[in-house]
C-alpha cells in the first residue's frame, strides 16, 4: 500500500511538471534560411561585404596571408563568399582601378562565349572548325583538318603541332596527330574567336561585349600582343566573371550561359589530361598534364586546394579559383610569384596552404 501511494504521488507530480513546462524549454531547432547568392550592381562600383568574423574564419591568419602575397609579387587579391567580398587587397603599387593582364586565364572567357554562341544556336561545338572558317585554315591534309572540331579546340586536343610557336596562320598550324589522340597546350584555341565572329556575323569583341561583358558589369578590353590576344581588366571585373561561373552561368535571374555547357566545361573534356575541361583546369583528378609536356603526372593538380575546385590559370600566376563546396571565388593578379610559368606553378599549392590557414 505504501509503495502504491508513493508511485501515485510521483505520477501526480510528474503530470503537473509536464503541464507547467513552457514550450521554449525544449525548443525545436529551426534550420537557418540559406543566404542568397549576392550579385553586385552592374552600373555601380558598390559591392556588399561580409567579415571574416561572420564566417568564423581565423582572423589571426589574414595578415600572414597578405604578407605572403606581397612577398610573392602580388598586385591584387580577392576572396568572395557567396558573392560578397570578404578580402580585397591591393599591393606593390597596384590600385583598384588599375588594369592587369589575364594571360591564359582569359581562355575561359572564350570558352564561356563559345557556350553562349552554342546556346543561341549559332554554332555547335561538335561541328568541325572548317564548317565555319572554310577549309585551309591549317596546313594539315584536308582529311586530317576535317577531323578537328570546335570541341577539340576547347579541349586542347586538336592534334596540331604545338612546337611551332604562337602563330595561328595556316602555315604554322601543321598536322602532328589525329584530333582527339594527343593533348597539347597551344594557342590554336584562339581560332574559336574567329569561329564565333563568323557564326554571329559580327566581330568577336562586339559579340563578347554584348553577350558577356556588359551583361555582368565587367570592364576591360582585348589587346593584341604579337600572336596572342590578351584580356586586360581591373580585379573586380575578373571577380565578376568568377562569380558568374560559380553561379552556374546566371547573373541575378538571367541565364548568361547555360548550366549544361558549364557542367561540360568544368569536367574532364577528354581522357588524356583528366585535369582539363573546356579551357578550365580541374582539381581532384588522379593525374594531370602540364603545358609544353607530354608527361602524365600522378596526383591532384593542387593538393592543398579543395577537390572540387576548378581554375582559370594564366601565365605568371594570374588566377581565378572557383570552389563550389565552399561558395568561394578567389582572384590573384600580379607579377610572377617565383619562376616564369604558363599556367600551373608551385605557387598555387603554397597559396592554398595560406588560404586554408585563414578559412579552416
């Protein structure tokens, strides 16, 4: 009887305790609303920012990162997170309004414009180049020239001899191997600019300005430097382009280039160099090739960088890194960090070591 009474009283107390508990004592955690991707205004220099503290990054590592960059001949550096500026720094006499060359990082501009032209039905990257430029644009035998598609130019596997310099005149574009059987980093990709001009019945620069540059608020211009066509702009313009790509080709609610094309562009475009898409370099692959080499190197392109990172890499360390998993776009412009290079360098891995100290 005593035990029954104790049990009954305990039940009564528990009942009243539960009834008196307020809902807030054991709240159900609600998921935070994801932050929308931010795009800076097109006709304005304003650009929203967020702090390192907001992101929970290691603030004590910012100064060492900036010191490292300055010592490595950097002129400008930016980190965007979800479109907003977290770090923006200018050094070694460079300012926010100064222009600098993209070098081969600008290849990705041509890749993107090729995608836009295909989206508009003006060309098909699987068509042969001679469909647009006519035959005789190379010195290769006709049956070999007709093997070369626009996709081969995007993928750097045209089979043309890459040892003859940067000229893309017919006499300097000679057959070496069948298209698709050999990967070689070469200036012949620039013939895509002629393809776009022909297909759009315009000039390449005019089509570029109308369909890409003006639509995302970039500044800058294409400049002929000998046999090379190089893009020059300020740092924020490079960041705008990186942001467009990180947003899967959209700018606000406008699809500038299709997501399906960018998916192809930022994945392996052929099976010879796994770390190369449509003029984009890809991290996280099991091996890679380098410019001016037929050697295959085992391992990832940039071991310190996130595996899903892809990049526009230009001579003497011009960089656009896009990291979808971390919502990051990273920009570096400047003089060569260490030794002259055509794209990848040891600086990439060193820089990502410093960035990791900040963001992890």
